[in-house]
C-alpha cells in the first residue's frame, strides 16, 4: 500500500464518527495534561523569568496572552474554512461538526486579541483604538466569526446551515492573508513580525521560549475544547446509530 493510499485510509477512518469518538476520548487526558504543563511553563517564564522590556518595562508581558490569541484567531478560522471545504466537497458530517465547534472559540480568541491589543496599545500609542490595517482586519475577522455563528443559528436545517455557513467561511478566508501581511503591505502603527523570522527573530530568547510555550498551550487548549464539543455533538447527531446504542449499553 502506497503512502497516498495509507493517507486516504487514515482520512476515511477519521471521518467515521465511532472511530473519531473513541480516538478523541483517548487523546483528551493527554492533551489536558500537556496544556496545563505548557501553560505553567509559559506563565512562569513570561511573568517571572523573562526580563522587562527596555522600552515598555513590565507592560510588555501582555504579549503572552495577546500574541497567542491573535495567532489562534487566524489558525482557528483556517481550520474552520478547511473543514467547511471538506464538508461542501465530500459531505463529511464530522468536518461540519468540527467547523461548527471551532466558531465560538475562534471568536473568543479574536475578541481576546482585540481587547488585549487595545490595553497594550493605550500606553504605547496613546489611544485605545486606531483604524490601523492590522486592527481593522482583525475586527473584520471577529465579524466573520459572528456572522458564521449567526447564520448557523438562523437556519434550522443543519445540512443547509452547514452549506451556507461553509460558503461564508471560505469567502472570509481571504481576510487571513490580509491580517498576516497587513504590516508589510501598508504603513501601520502595529509592529512588524518578530517571531516568524525564524532565522533571526527580533525577540530575546528568554522572552521567546515562554511565548512559544503559551502559543502551543493555546493550540492544545483549542484542540481539547473542539474534541470535547465534537464528541458531544456526535452523540446528539448519531443518537439513533448502532454504535451510540452499543456505547450507552456498555456503560
């Protein structure tokens, strides 16, 4: 069996509700432990061991919440868009469930990024908000999340709601590269990339390691919530299926 065949086999196996439910259940405890450990490492490293910034002092430490939240706001939207595309093309219900489960937490990350950005920007820029390219495109992302959530809630038929919201998610995905490259394409107040320059990051290593720890912790936290929500929705959607009846009987 070729690697491509193995990949397709894994893909179809993961699309099985019963298989996904069991695998997700086994992974959840490990993900929870890893999330807690990384969160502690990032928090202690960022708040205790990282030195104060030479310009901003201790005020820079909000970076350990703001930056991972901003990264996650884009990452979660792309997960939502990719799963929406899979649902629209191959009609895999599990992908629609993952997309739907991602929307609320993605909107939460986006809101947190905007709020912490405003708190950080007040002492640095002298204002809570400015119609900067990065801030404006991030605000548009929040509206896209809210539009997705609202559209799904407005349509009773889950399949129709999934198609309509999936199309919106795919159209809105064009905003992600705009957010990412806004500091390059336009002259903005927002600082340019500091961490993504892997060959020469513009941040001290003692500050970078806690930041990356927090970023990974946020990703695992998102994965944990999505798996929990997806398992719950699977049970609701598949409650008449044989595997759910067997699961209930075995417990």
